[in-house]
C-alpha cells in the first residue's frame, strides 16, 4: 500500500520557488503565482539553454507543480530521514558533488529538493489515487474468461550460430550447404554463449529478442536455415528444428496475481488521468503560460 510520508512544512516552500510576475524574463508559466522557468524546462528535457521548449514540457511542469501544491493543501509530508537516505545514495555517484567546491554545494541542495519533490509526488498520488483502487475477484474472473488463452506461455526454441563478421557468417553458410551438422558447427564456431549447447536458445517469445532476429524467426519454416541476420551481437544464422509448442491455458490460480497487476495498471492509469484533470480544472484560473513566439517568416 502507498502511505503518506512526512516533511517539514517550511521545506515545501522551497519546492515552489519564489513568486514572480507573469512576463518576467525566463518565466514560461505560473501556477497560483509560483513561477516555472526556462531552466526547469531545459533540465527536464536534458537540453542546452536556448533549446525550444515544447508545450508538452510546459504541461508536465505545470502538472508537477499542481500535484505538489495539492500535497501541501492536504498536509502530506515526507520524513527528512527518508529524503536523506535517498539523497546519500544518489550523491555517492554524483560527479559534481564528488568534485567538491561551490558547485557541489549548490548541487547538494538542488538534489535534496528534487528527492523531496519526488517523494512528495509519490505520496500524494499514492494516497489520492493508488490506495483507492480496488480490484475484485469478480473482475479478475471476468478478465480470465476473456483472456485466458493469452496468458499461456509458448516458449520459443531455435538454434543459432553467431559469427563476428559477415565473411565468417558466409563461410558457415557454405559449410552448412555442404552438409555439415548445424549443432556441431555451433559448438566449434559460434561466438554466442549457447554455442557449447549446440546453439540452442530458449526464450518465452519473440518479444524477448532483438527486432531483426524476431522478424527473421517469424518467417522461418521448420528445418529451414535463415540468415545471416545482423544485430548488435554479430551475424546470426538460424535454424528451427521443431514446431513451436501450443499455447497452454493456465489455471486461474496460477495467473491470478498477474491478472490483478494487469487490471491495477489499467485502472490506475485511468484514475490518475482523471485525478490530474481534476487538479487542472480546479486551478485553471490560476494558471498562466507565456505566449508562444511565432516563428519568423
């Protein structure tokens, strides 16, 4: 369950930043008088100063400010000790902080504020949305009735020989065409880790494979050699020795938790969107955004 966390009230005003007037240089929006700046947008985008800021980025920053303000209105707080614990874990790998100096001190405060904001955001969404979602056994049973066959596993088994370059792959194909055994060549030539096992690969499905490899396998007939197919791992020569297994229909007890998670994700996405729309509607008259500059010409 998601439960409210604790935080000192004074720290919440650090989250909001200083108030400002609409039209201040660098201000791209305000929410209840609190400024949202270009610098915040560029940081969110991971972009250099001066980069054009899309409307969706402004929307995300406004939404974040609305959620944090809602947490303040509801009296939700987060514990300083949790903020510090997460901050310390992040700071241990932060190059700016590790370098020391004035920049490090600024970064330390900024990182702590970011951690506090993230925890506060998580807490209010948990309390106002996630903790209120209920998935009933009837809903689980209904989903199972409609989707049981899709929940079964049909593992994919194939053999492959992976060569480091195209020339080597062509050489392997020539030897296969001359009648040499696929699995023996995999044991002696494949650079992939399953080579010693005759190149046998077993995965839950094609979705677990690189796209080019999955596409090649879907069009490959049993007993047919395919490839070479290039991926980041090398050049793959493929062979399917047997028909794929039939999908099995698992018993409800075996997939109940999985169905619960699927339904929870679906419902939480819808409820979160509904809740956020309510925050926007409630604060609509307090939201201002800078006019968009029309491109010249």
